[in-house]
C-alpha cells in the first residue's frame, strides 16, 4: 500500500483506537506513516477528551446572564418612537421636496408634468411600506398607546 492511499483510508476512519489490518500492515512497514498516524491519533484523542464543549456552554450562560441583566428597552421606548417618527417625517417631507430636485426637473423635461402622478404613487408606496415597518417594529408601544386612549378605555369599561 502506498503512503497516500494509507492516509486516505486512515483519515476516513471513525474510530482511531482500532485500525483495520491492511492499515496496521502498512504502519509496521512504514516508519514515516507510523509517526504521522500516532501524532494525528494523539491530537484527535486529546480533542475528544478535552472539555471544550462544557466551556462553550458556560460561556453561553455567561453571555445570556449578561443579556438578561441589560436594562429592557421599555425606558428607551419613547426615544425609539421619536426616531421612527422623525425618519418617517423626513421621507414624507422629501416626497414634496423631490419635485424641486435637479434630477426630478431633468426627468420632467423628458416626461412632462405627467411625471408627478407616478412619482407621487411610488413615494406614497415607499411611505406606506415604511409605516408598516414602523408598526411591525413598535407593535407593543402602539398597542399600549391605543389602549391608553380614552375612547378605548370607555369601551373596555362596558
Ligand atoms: Zn507510509
């Protein structure tokens, strides 16, 4: 058996503690492979016996406890909403400002005044998508806000 062939079969082994006969025969005759194989087997056994997995678990626990101890997002809730609203406002204002932009004026020269309709549709669509995102991301805050409204409080009393 050639050394290459030997290592090919040696690497595909599941269990290094007991070698097939044909590999043992090659090991007896080839000192180079014997040295390489024993080095490889030792490092594999060392890897298996080391408790790297336990370390991983405890690290995960440490990280999770750190995450749990972080202040919840509740105090920052209003600030987050403010951010979302200001970005939405920027989009909304820019839908009007875009008609004064150079590229819009350039497009208007080509397509004429009709351009305003598809442009408004697209920007309105973008704004709607953004609004859906806001609702999705801040669902809890919105639900709390709605239930705090007087109208809904009255409904709940009945
Ligand atoms: Zn060999």
